[in-house]
């Protein structure tokens, strides 16, 4: 956008955006970009008018965009500056708003452009930092946002991906914000403060405030060690550790409808209540949350086999899930640190060699399905 243009285009690149598809979770980028442009425009206005303590009343409201179309290749939202809004709110300077906004947009792009060569702004207004922390929060690791028509000196288009975004935000502020959606295990309930504790795979145990959420803490009673589905906005530091939970969007129990899955989860809850020394004297560690969470994930991931699963605690605080298919016996041992080992054997001496995995990944499930498939083929 420049003084002669009234629209700007972003290009979302990634498999999710093919065919001009724009997932709703990235739509929040558009008001965030508008807020960034507005913040920079206000700063520029104050710098050029040092005799004024604040921008004219209605200045912020005058910067408004409309999404006029989404073009193909991959998905290109086109934003049109609504000049009549500026004219209505600021009749004295409304006809200049196109130039003001155009310069602010160029400055916004320059921030992303400079960040690619490790050059960062020395100071930005707080409202600009807030807008930057929201822009691009929901793009994935293999995706990027391109600023159509804005290029580096080498001709490559200026773009933003998660790596560049993290580098930028950790330089201009101490934390950056992402939306985090996952399934964890309920490990604590505090009805007095309306909070719950959830064990997550990525960030360990987190405390979630349920104020403003439709399901209060007391409704989680009796469901310790059950899976919990949540969506939250979190602030991460430069080491990708949680600095704060900024907003809780939704929290709910995952309620399995399959009776075999329910049986397995009930068994895990029973095991979780074993106290240290359940094998006698000092033998038998209490179930470690991470092991219980991995067991829960496996039960859901292979729910079609849940009717065969027999679940046992291990002495070191882990879990063993054992089952038979045809003449084969299989076991998945989940260690306290989250590692997994799978093996199988049959009475005729055939053995599926034990394999270790650091956690759930494509390789684990490929090996698991191959192992159980052997028995199915012989059935």
C-alpha cells in the first residue's frame, strides 16, 4: 500500500490455504494487522505534531478495513481501507488518511523485513507490541504469511513464519503469545479458587483459571486423571517456557462414549490412586503423571483395540498395556519419563523384537501397527 492505493494483500502459504481457503483460526491476524497499522500511525502523528498531547478524537476509529475478497494462490485476503469511515470521523484530515495508513503499513512491513536480518526496532508503543504479539499467532511451523508486493533487496517477498515471529517478539518484548490447544490429564482441582491443574505433554503441569469458562471447577470432581481438552492463549519466553496464561478460551472433560475406552480410563484412575509402597515396604512407586498421560493417549489413539487392553502398574511408576491378538501376546511399556517400549511374542517361538521410542511419533505408530498386523495376518 502507498499513497495511491487503498488496499493491501497478504498471502497465506501452506497446505491449509490451497484453493483460496482461509481457516477461521487465522482470521484474528486481520484485526491484529489493523491494530498494528493504527498504533504506528498514531505514533507517527504524535511525532509530527509534538505540540499535541494526543491524537485527534476518533483517529483510531477512522482506520478501518473491510475484507473484500480472498484470492487463490494459496489464500490471499484483500483488505480495503474504508475511506468514508475516516471522512465521517475526521472531516478535517479524513482525506489524508490513505497516505497516513499507507506509510504506517510500509513501516509495519519494514519491521518484519528488518527482523529477517536481525535488525529490530529500539522502541515501539505498547499497543503496537500487543498487536505484533497477536499477528501470526495461529500459523503453523510449515506455513508463512507473505506481504504481497513488498520485497527484499534480493527480490524475495517479505514474509513471516513462526521462527521469524519468535525471534522478533522475544527481541521487542520478553514474551510472545501463541494459542495452545491440546488434551492433557486432570491432576488437581481447587474449587475454592475455581482452578484446575492439567498435566500437558509440551509444558508439564499448568494451572488453569476457569473464571469466565462455562464449566466451573466443582464439575471436575471425581474425574482426576481423566483427559481434559483445552484451548488457551499463553505467553512464552525466549526459551519456550510458559510465562503466563493470558486467556482461557475453553476447557472440558473428554467424555469417551466407547465402553471399552471408559473401562481402560477407569483402570488408569485406579492405578493412579496407588500410593508409594503399594508393592510392600518401599517397593512400588506412585504412577507418574507423564506415564499416565501417555497411556491415556494410546488408549484414545488405538480405541479399536481398547477391548483387548489389560493395564498394569509397573514398580517404577510407569504403566504396562498388554493384550493378545490371535496367538500373539503384545505389551507396550510406558516408562515414568514418557519413553515407550513395544514387543510381542507367539507360542511357536516367533518374536517381535522390542523397540524403544522417546515418545509418540509417526515411527512409534508405524511400528505398533506393523507389530499388531502380524498377528492379524496369521489369524
